[in-house]
C-alpha cells in the first residue's frame, strides 16, 4: 500500500513538472537573422522549462550603482511526449540524457513578442562532446520564449551578490549540417 501511495505521489509530481503534450507557445513569425544557414536541417526540437539566473552586481561604468546581471540558465529539456530528454545550463550548454553535450555561442538575436520574455536567439555550436543526440548539432535556435527577463527592482549595494531565479520557458530547435 505504501508503495502504491509513493508511486502515485511520484506520478503526480512528474505530471506537474512535465509540460503537457502540445503545451508549447503558439509559433510566431521568425526573423530571417535567426534562420540557420543553408545546408543545415532540423534534427530535433525540445521544450525547456526552468529559470534564468541573475546576480546583483556593481556596474563597471558606475561602481556605486548596481544592476541585475545574467549568470546562467537552468532548465529541463522535454520532448513532445513530455519526457525529459536533457538539460540546459551555463555555457550556454545543452546535455542529453545520453551524456552528449553541445556548447553554443550567440550569432543573432531578436526581440520576443512580449516585453516579459527573453530574446529569441540563433547560436552556433562552438564545441561538442560525447556520442549521442548533441554530437552532430551545428546550430541552435531559442524561440517562443516566455518569462526569464531580469528583475527590475531590488538590486542595490545592500543586495550585491544576491541571485534571483526568474522562471522561463522556450523552444529549442537543433540543427545538423554545416557550420558557417
């Protein structure tokens, strides 16, 4: 009986943590600057849920004033069936459940549709490690973002070094082909 209750609790937690199938935001028109170069094709798409982490730091140009500075993302990557397939973290890096990893660098950005959403990005793979789902990735798009924007208040000298995690979601599209 205790096992059944524990299993039921685990299933409930998994259902809350995993996005529902089809829970992605509605696609919007994408800027040409965010298109992967010719010769690259989509190999898979994931939906990410997590946080964008910001640290309250002194501004280099005005050390007596402070601002929220982006530190890193921490997100779980989901497939269309609502199964966890990997994670996204500092680098920016994406790691599959198989251990393969790709690290990207931003090559283009575009404003998101809403003011409370982080920008859409095109990233080029600058390194890959391991044999698995990320081993052939050449480009990554971050699209359909919601949330994740830096806080606007609460960063002053007294809060220096404080971190804030801001919830966000995004669609990540992974390409293979030619790096240009």
